[in-house]
């Protein structure tokens, strides 16, 4: 197997191993040859390598750019929060993910003690989850003038009506789930593979508590770094404001992509 084939295989396995809201990345290795590892049974994230910031030339992840200006979400999320959230918090998960992948590679290459597997695996899960979660978060919000807010249409709208009893019932369920996350975490709208139904699920930290077999297609970050500058400790006000910037067109696109993949 030549280096180009290895690199492409690693890229494809990276897509299959991307986890959202609670799943680690274990489908790729780090190094010049980019040799793939055995992938864990993960929930696939509906994002491209480019949206995930995968740099094939470097063989590592980089911070993906926002698809809009930091001030674009005002007045619902202020520019300073968006900038810090993206360039500091998200960037730290990218750095931690790359460090964890390198740490695991060093153990495999017998340059570190085997006991470090447990440590680096936990770092992989936390930082990998943080990177995937934020990458999806940026993609599924938009300014009001460019599709943010309102109500969904098409297949995802039909599914929300069927699975929640109507859009308003979904909104009530989703907002309460977001407000009631214990500590730091997420609320997700996810498509369950076995039942084919949409679910609202909570995620704690970056990688805990999301059920296996459920692929998130939209979520709200309720870590305090996502809202504290503007809303202080009023998470409920932030959650209410967030409903005005959901990019339902993108959510619908992801719903169809995940549904097709799971069929």
C-alpha cells in the first residue's frame, strides 16, 4: 500500500470515526504515513473533512474557519463571545485532539509507557468530542438575514411534527433539555439509527451521555463560555435567543444526509 493510498484511507476512516457529542476519534493515526488504526464503533458526524479542519498535508487537525463574521450573530450572540469561543475554546480542543493522537502514536511506537493509553484515550474522547461538537455548532447557526431562525421545512419539518407532535412541542422540549443540562454540556437534536426517529438528547461535558446510535444534526452549547459575557448566569435567556439563529436549511440538509447514510 503506497503513501497516497494510506493517506486517502486514513481520511475516509477519519470521517467514519468522527463522533459527535460523546464519542472519541479513533480511526486514524498521526505521522508521515498516516497509517489507519482500527476504528471504534462510532456515531458518524455529518461533516466533511474540510468542515472538520482536517489538513491532509500536515496530517493533523486545524481550527476550521467560521462560515460568517463573528459579529454576524448579534444581537443574539455578541461578537466578543463568538471570537473567544472560536479562537480560544474551540482552538484548545483542536490542540488537545492533535496532542492526544500524537500521544497514542508514541505509545504504539514504544516511545511512551503502555499505561499512558488510558490517559490519552480520555484526552482523545474529551478533546475530540469538543472539536466535533463545535464544528457542527458553527455550521448549524446563521444570521437571521442568511437563514437563521424561523421554522424548518421539508423532510426535517415533517419528521419533527411526526416525532414531537408539532414544532412548538419540539421547541419546548429542546429548550427545557438545554436549560436542564447539569453543569457544562449540550442539548442535541439527533436522528436515531434503529427507530429512524428524531430525539432530543442531552450531552454532558464534551463526550458524555449521548446515546449510541443517535447522530446529532443540531445542538446548542450550554457551557458558560458560550454565553456568559452577554447573559451572565441566565442560561434560559441564551437558550431563547439561540432559537433565532438556528440554520434550519443546514439542519435539513444534514438530516437528509444522515437519513440516507443510515438507510
